[in-house]
C-alpha cells in the first residue's frame, strides 16, 4: 500500500482540517514524555494526526514510511513555498502567529525546483572547504573548535573548582557552536566587539526572551553587513565560497541564507551536542556503550535517532489533495513531518536490534530527499569534537537531576534541554595541546594569536557578556 496516494475522490469522509478537533502540539507529555504523546496520537489517528501549532491547525505526519515518502517527494506532491498555503493566500493566518517569520523567511528551506537547486548548489560548494577534512579550512576550523571547547571547560572548572556543579547546556553546548558561526562568516577570531555582540544577539534570539525581537533585528542587520562586505571583497569564508560557486547570488539572498545558517549551527548543533551528552549520561539508548568503546560518531548517531534535535521539520503544503492513512490532506493544507515520532514507529524500530554494534543509518534526523541537510558533516564534526573534549577532560560526569526531571524546552520544531545540570570531577590539569603536523604548523600562527586563551580571549569575553563567567 502506498504511504500517500494522490486523491481524485470528490470529497473526504471527514470535515476539512479547519473543522476537525485538533490536539495541541505543545503539552506536558510532548515536552517531557514525547514517546507517550506520539504513541497516543498513533493509536488514535494512525500515521497522520490533526494538531494545533500555536493556534494554527496543521497535519502532523508520525508514520515512518509516510514521513520518508513526503521528504523524498518523488512525485512532486509537496511545496515548500508559503504561497502554497491556502489560509496564507486568503489572509487568515494570524499576523502575530509566532512561526510566521520562519515560513516567510524565503531562504532555500522554503524554495522549490530550480530556485532551491541553485541555492543548494551554493551551499554544497560553500560548505565543501569546511566539511572536507583534508582541506586547510576544515583543519583550521577543527583546531579552533578544540580550543574553544577546552577553554569553555577550563572556565567552567575555574568557577566550580576541580569538582562541582555545572550547566553543560548554558556553559558548554550552546556557546561552542555560536563561536563557530563567527569563523564561518569570516568575522571570528579577530577580537572585535562586533563579533562578540553578534554571538550575544544569537544567544538572545535562541533564548526567545523579552530581548529576542530586537536582537533578531540587530542580528539580521549584522549578517547583512557581513554579506555586503563579502560581495564587495570576498575572503576565505562560507559566504565568499558560496558567492564563488553561484556568482549571481545577491547580497539579499546571501543574507537570508546566512541568517538561516546562524540558527542551524547555533541551535541545531548546540542541541545535538547537548542531546548526545544527555543520552550518554542516561545510558538507555546505547550511546553510553558506544562512547565507552571509543565510537563517538556512533554515539552521536544513536542520540540523533533517539532524540533528534529537530523533533519536527518545518511546514510544507500539499499541491493537490492527497490521502495519508485514513485522512485526505486537502490542497493547501499545512503539514509537518516528525522524525522523532517516525523513529518510534514499529516500521522503524523493528529494523533495529538493541545489541547491534552499529545503529540504523536510516533515521531521519537530517531529513531526506531534496531538502536533506547539506551541513550534516559539519554539525557532526563540531559535535564529535565537543563530546570528545568533554569526556576526555572530566573523569566523572553525572546528572544532577533524575533523568525524568530534566527541564525540556517547548518548541514546535526543536527538542532540547533548557539546562543540563551535572556534577563533575576534572581529570588532572590543563589539556596538553595536540602536536600540529608540519603543514598545519605553517597555517596556524595567525589564528592562535587571535584565539589563544587568556583574560581577554574571545571565549571569556563572550561568557562575561552572557554572564556565565
């Protein structure tokens, strides 16, 4: 049976989405016990369920086969363009709907066809120097990530002592990728206050607090300035490499893509780091065993399957009526697909064995099909280094709360912890620097001077501004 079937029936056997009783997506079980919530939906509705997303009705696809089929979209049924949304065209989407800025962002995530292909080709070529670990840019970035990770740990232990208490989300997993963003944009490492302020505004946006709206406006303005500068004078950075790959890329397009990048690297990668550490410490999904065996990438893979950073992927809209399970999705209906729920589907779990050395690579944490994540290798590398340095530097890490009391944050898309409280014991003294190969030693002097630890290093300045140091 087809996971989804284009529909020629004159009418569905149920009311339209807007008239259905919908389950609120954000609720106590969704936040703290998502498996319970998703299984309740599956039992009541099957592979797709009508839900309320912050006041807007939408379909949530929770079946593995159906999710994969929609992501692959081999028959061209689904659009990522917000103009395909019937209620949006009619002007009936509330102007203050919190997710409106996301779906109106007009970046490559919300493009189709040739537009999407053009922007994704820029991404593919732009990321290549940072994801190909044989390239000098990738080697330089990895050295910087190790320095940032080690200094974050050093500052954390200076405040708490050789043994004590820490919040590994606020003090480690979230700041680390924010500082990587500066290097990708070509602004990091020069010690400028503008770099620090960009990182702080990212933090404020991710916190979604009272300063978030103003911080978002400043962030976009800063990114626009960076992109305009790269158009005028390219460098050895992500926006410049994207411009070289697609020379007709405008400054406005580049700004939209880089604004998206700050969220993906800052929030998704930070959440992946935190979720991986959490899964290792809880030890119920095999991540701890993989870590103990020195298989860090496998630990990340298990964490990604058990607790994907993006529990649900952002909206797409049906171009024509299509049946999924017992529901007919009408043309123009909004649909979210849920990797987190799909990973709990017996169709997926039946293919995994608990005692297997390697877990399934068929998980959907990185999406699939024409919108699959192009930065997967970069995010994995950042996470590998972060997790490796953490468990190398501490001889003991334990959750400071029972696992079922960890404070998860509510978001229609992301699943991450508000804080990750741990008790720790530091393993010995300061880290020994990894000897650089001769070729690396020639490349490194200018960056070590800028990033070297000290009273006014970038890590310490940023942590002071975040009031974490």
